[in-house]
C-alpha cells in the first residue's frame, strides 16, 4: 500500500536538490558560518517579501518571539494576551520572560483570536497582544491594532505558520509592530535545521534585536555589552538554503491553495467541516484542518489505509499541565476546547498529487457511510 505522509520534504528536496547543494557548498567554502552575507541577504529578502523594513535572523521561531517581547520591554508583572489554540511556544515565550499569558477564546470558524473578547482582558498590567495567524490564515488585525492603539499595547504577530499569507491585500509581517517567522523544517518556508526571523519597521526595535541575539553586544564594539542578551543566531548554511527555497515559496503556497480548494470541493457532501477561508484574506494552508465527528475513528481509518494525519492541537494551552497555576478550568474557553476535540490535519503539501487528494477524500466518504 502506498503511504502518504502529512508532509513530504523528500519530494520537495528532489525538486531543488541541485540549487541547494550548490548553495551549501558555497557556504562551506566561504569560511563564514554564522551571521554572514547569506544571512544578511536573506534578512533583506524576507523583509522585502513581507513588506517590512528590517529582518533579523535568529536561532528559531521561539527565540524570535522571546527576543521581540524582551526588546519590547515585556517582563515580570506584565500580562500578554494571546490565543489558547496555538503551538505551545507562543505562550511559552511570554512565560519565559516572567510575564503572564492571558488567554482569550477563539473564533469557531477561523480558530484565530475572537477579537470581541480581548477588551475585557485588558488592564493596567497588559503590555502586548500576540495574534497568531493559525494554520496559515491571518487573524483579525484591524481590530487588534485598533485596541492596541487605544490602550498603547505592543502587537507581535506570531506568523510562524503564515509566511506569504495576506490580510486585505497586505502581507503578514507588515500588520503589527513586529512579526516572527519560524524556519523549522515543516513550516511553509523551512530550512534543514532550526531557524527564525523577526521583521519590523521600527529602527529601534531592529537595533535592539540585533544586539540581543549576540549577548546584548553594544553596537559600538564586540566586547562591550549594553544589554543582557542571548546567543540566538541564524547560520549561513540555513540562510543559503532558505534563500533557494524563498524563490519557490509563492508557487508552493499557490499549490497548497489549489489542493485545498480541491479538498473543499470533494469533502463538501461529507459530515466533516472544511477550513473556513475569509474572503478578504489569503490563507496559505500551512495545515489543512478539518473538523470531524469521531476524529479518532477517522484518523485510525486513514492510518489503516496508509494516510498520515495529525491532531492539531489536542490540548488548548490554558489547560496545559504546566499552566495549572494560572487558574483556568475546563469550560473557561469553550470554543478552543471544543475545537481541540474535533480538529485534525489531512495531508497537504505542494507536491501532493490530485489523484491522492481524490483518494483521501474518498476514504473520508467511505468512513462516514
Ligand atoms: C512553529 C511555531 C513556533 C515556534 O517556532 P520554532 O522555530 O519551532 O521555535 C511558534 N509559534 C507557532 C504558531 C508555531 O507554529
């Protein structure tokens, strides 16, 4: 039986092998391995791609969040409002700085922050909001920015899953005060190792982040330190690989969108709920998330037929064991809790064949018959 993975990175590699190998060999021979010309070029290219002024390469997407919140002055005693329906790193970055994540329930259709519930959670300790463009669809940024302006809050877009997505014709990364990307291998733009980047239009934030990623080094000189920083740098090899891949990102995202439309069409008459894509946004389907009755049964059925699936996210963050002392109870954020019981990803990647999508959709139909 043919096995279909959730994501096929080997198939992607086969299509770009020559260019990637050339880029990697160039780096090996260059003698520059960390924060060199490839990183600088990638920073400019990703900033341009996102309609932002500055790009700052760092070690991974989690560090990108931590360093940005740190640079924005988030620390002990502060509260940061975010979504409970995201990868753990979003809230972890807040906790890592000694601040407190405050969770707001999500919209049942988009799974993004329900912006109508943010206002009630803002108080004098609130410092920032982190909207997460979950699964590749931009959050309601106009509403978030209006609240932020009214209450002088910092807005950090967690765009780890959404590089290339658009909101009302504007690129993700240009919507908040800063945005973070992850180059973890499975992301839409993934390296062959860890990597991350922050984009912003703010020159002060840019220079602070450039300092923080290298131990808080003073802009003046190497062994003079003006901040307590981190060691979180992007390496030349990853940057060179990512530069090759960035050239394909737009067409890969388009292929994902095309596949998603086919799934949508084929699954229309089944009991599963296909992803809602708002008309004024460009969803890039980092994951194709359906809502299914008897999710475990469907996952088992697909697995028995050689099709990999995964549950995103099985435990909303406010109910994570480590956050017990934040005091949330089951029932506090009912939409996120209901979503976590029903949501799962079907295979979706640019190289996936139309034939396989039809086959998978058929397996879903058969399961519910
Ligand atoms: C992947 C991801 C991160 C973390 O990125 P890493 O590069 O794995 O550290 C943060 N937030 C979201 C929403 C993610 O999907």
